[in-house]
């Protein structure tokens, strides 16, 4: 199957690209009620250091939800990160999220093994790749990113509810009440249903190395947040392409939280 011209234009030299995580971080994980809540959306190789801004025109969704009310995130400057802001409607625990349009890329055979190892790809993907003759790897990918902010002194339990991303990490305890040494348990959902057997990684600031684990039969995974500071939780789902014969589709999803000093 031939690629459409538009898809060809999006194919990138993907070695550096695939090493980049994309994440959404609030300027403050706790903010007073009535204030504008600010976030930064960025891609980089050394979380939480920003490196490359995600362009606003790539976003298909950018929202903030608090209790039953959802508002749009407004895009601002694009330097090393994309500025996003919203005014929270009340006190409580707000969840913010973004989704990007699909883009296309390709990898050389020599890059694929490192890529699959880095994201903890399922064995079935690796086996199919090896059986394919190890030709050029073609992939269409999209990215999802999510975070939480405590607004004022109020609290609610709306953070427990998924926001509806196709691949989504959902915490099972208050994500704004974490301290260093706490255990963070999450569910990984694919189209709203538990996704078992997928690799999930947790990373904090360098030089710490990511910790990786696979979701259980109920889509659950847990990590101990061993030190204070921001943490990035990430997962990547790769499936045979709907468009390219022998190609792949992927969804990258991330969640950021903060572990406070005890």
C-alpha cells in the first residue's frame, strides 16, 4: 500500500524523536483558589527538563476538568514548551490533559531494537518485527499527556474518573497527596477498559533510571516514589497499522505527579 502524500511529508528521522517523552507539567502542583492555573507541555530526553515545545496546532484536545465542569486550556507561547492556562471554576482537584494529532515516522532496522527495548514493547511486537524480514519500520503515532493540580483547600473525588483518552493512566489514590516513599497504584485503560500485560515506566529527575513494570490482569501497576520531586509515568501501545501493510500504529501516554518531601 502506498503512503498518501500527506503522510509522506510527515515521515521524520525518528531516532532522536522516539527517545523523547512528552509530558504536561503544572507550574505548581498546588495553587490558590481563584488563580489562573498554568501548565507546560514539552518533549525531552531528560524529564523534567523542557527541550522541545509541542506546537499548539498539533493538539486535538486540551482541557481541564474539576468535578463535573470542564474548561478549555488556552495555548500561549511556544519556546522550549507550550504554555497552557485555564481558570479553575472552584476549589478541588483538577485534572488537565492533552491529545495530539497522528504523525508518521520511520526507523532503520538498526534503530528498532533499541526503540522496542526503551518502551518495553510486548514480546508479540518484537516477534512480528523479526519475522517481517526487519525492513524499514514505519509507524503512525499519537501522544496523550495528563496531570493533576490541587486548587485551594477543597477536595473531591473526580480525579478517580477517566477523562476519556484512548490510552489513559488513572491513579487509585489522591494524586495530589503523595510524599516521597509512597506507593502509587494506577490503572491503565485502553478505550475505557483495563489493558493487561503492557509495560509502564516511572521516572524522576536524572540521574535516576526509570523503573519498569507490566500491568496485571486488571490493568493495574504500582510504583514506589522513592524521592521527592516530579515523577513521569509513561506507557506505549504498539499495534499493527490500520493504514500501512507491515506498518505499526502507536499511542504514547504519560501522567505526571509530585512526591512531596515527607
